[in-house]
C-alpha cells in the first residue's frame, strides 16, 4: 500500500484455530468529487475504524507509509480478538478513541505469544514515530516469529528490529 488512504479489512479468514489468512485488503474512501471538502471525516465510508491518528486531521502530523502500518495493526488486532481495537457510538467518539484510547489488551481475548501482542501494540502506536519505520521491519519480525514458532531458532530477539526498520 503506497497511497496512504484507508486500509480496511477485506476478506480475512481463520483457516483453523490460531492460523489466519489475509485474502485481500480493500481500500475504501468515498470521494465526493463535487464537494471541496473531500477529506472530511464524514466522507469515510465504513473504514473509520482503520484510520490512523494522523489521518483524522486533528494531530497536525504528516501522513506517510506508517499510516498504513497502523491499519495493518487494526486488521491483525481484529483477526486475533474478533473485535476492533477502537469503537465508539458515533464518528466523533470513534475519532476520539483513535486519538486517545489504548485498545483493550489482547490478553483478554486469548493466550497469544508475547511477541505477537508486542508487534500488534507497536503497529497501533498513536505516534507514527513509535511504529515500524517501514513494512520491511514488520515483515522481518513476523518472519522471525514464524521461524521461531516452527521451531527453527532457539531464541527470538525481535526487539532489535522493532522501530528500527
């Protein structure tokens, strides 16, 4: 994803308990071309839960590739917990939660490896500077975890790559 629009969960499925497959993502932004205020929050249709704090327009922060990583965090959180990390009664409350609230701990939804919880929490950081610098860092950590989970390495030292890539 390179356009930093809004990434939302498309077709994701559980293959069997504990194994998920991302089938596709869907970019969904409703653009009302005949209106000058085409970036207003009210124009986001069905994807508000996936926007990053900087996409709300209320942080005075630049939107870059780390915005998409936040959305990946929302998708992963939802896949693991079955729920969105941020929810509200209306759009305003949803935006407020995205800006200020921490998501409920994944520990309340099951027993997940601590590194997986740490990766998801890192993706959902409010400040883009505290997320992965690029998808390469995320891919590296996920690959290391998968190898470790399959018994390929004895120790997983993921902290060295968190935020650095």
